[in-house]
C-alpha cells in the first residue's frame, strides 16, 4: 500500500489563465474614482445644510444637480463597478473556467462606463 498522495493541483488551470487581472483592476480603480466624485458631491450638498454654498452663482454646481451625481456615482459607479469587478475575479476561480470572451468583457466594461457617465 502506497502512502503517497496524488497531486490533485497538477491539472488545474493557472490563475493567469482564468482571471483577467487587468480588467478587474480597471473595475476597482474606476469604482474608487466614482467614490471620490460622489464624496465631493456629498460634501457640496452638506455645505448647503450649514448655509454656505461655495458656488452660489453657478447653476451647474448647484446642490440639486450634485444630488443626482452623488446618488448615481455611488449606486451605479461605485457599487456596481465593485460588484462587476468581484464577479470577473470570483466566477472564473469558482468555476475553474475563464470567461467566455475577454473582448466581450472589455466591451461590457466600456459600455457600463458610458451608461454611468450618460446618466449622471
């Protein structure tokens, strides 16, 4: 009877073959950008509560416009990009299969950024 154990990891795909790390990094980087944009919008809206508007004559920087930017940047820019980045990292590792099409993944990334920016 042999006491050696077979190497079960020999036929598993490598991490680089499964996960497109550059795309995941892009998702998390752009989500941080949206988070800081949202924080800026939240700060500008909070300044209105203490009766101090730093841009009183500029209509495009009014608190009503920043409210939508703040909400959309957090909901669709930060949270959704983090979620999509986590999915692009976790699903290939859990299923041990790469995504169906890497160019399609990059297209989805670009299309999602266009959607978020066009709704802001």
